[in-house]
C-alpha cells in the first residue's frame, strides 16, 4: 500500500481532533510527523499505527472504539 501524506488539517479530520492538538503533539514529538520545508506532513499508515498502538491516548481524544471508524477501505 502506498503511503498517503496528509497536511495538518487533513490529519486533524482523520484523527477527529483539533488542529491545535495536532500541533501540540508534534511539538511534544508524540505523533509521527515529517517537517517538509515549513510544513508538517503525516503518513496515513503511521497515523493508523499510532492509534492502534495506543499512543493516541496520550494527549488526544481518540479512543480504541474510534479505530473502526478511522479505517478507510482501499480504492484499489
């Protein structure tokens, strides 16, 4: 599966949290992210693993029951 990169707004919608929470998690290095130029990018697969590993419970409102909602069927 190819990695899909998301911007902050897309990642916040995907994880169902605020953009300010995303920025806080990147500042604390609790969420996997990439700094490309002045922008932040997130790999979709790494965000899914982040939720599955339970790391999302540290400073976010994501709970394991949301995991089923986060899974998006592949279009391929």
